[in-house]
C-alpha cells in the first residue's frame, strides 16, 4: 500500500468539523460520547474493523460511554489523508450510533 504524505493538522481540520489539533504534536483529536458502554464499545469495534482495512490505527482511550481519539500517521510523522479518511469514518459511524 502506498502511504500518503503528511498534510498537517491545520489542513486536515479545514475538512473535519468537531475535530481539534492535539497539543504538542501534529495530530488531530476528538472525544465521542455514547449512551452507554455497549454503544461505545460497539462503535470502537466497527472502527477497529475499518481501521484494519485501511492499515491505519487510532490511538484511543475509553471510559464507559466516552472514547477519546487521537489520529496521526506515525510513519509520516504527522497528519495525512489517512487520518482524514478515518476521522470521516468515525464521524459517520458515530452518527449511525446516535
């Protein structure tokens, strides 16, 4: 798979409402909230399958109904189009969960 080149958080955020630049590194972040743990975990499972297909994996942290996500393409040293693509998948899946 051809890996995309770095575009940076600022360029990515122009296309991703609700996302923010991470502090201290070229990455983007968002917190999702769900009705309960089952909904949060179900969403994470769907995202894990999509991420595996993209060969691009999020950094995330889950407590009960909250999932904090941080996206960056490690081998590119920052945000790439892969991060934008995965962020859009996450947003769409979260809308479906609501």
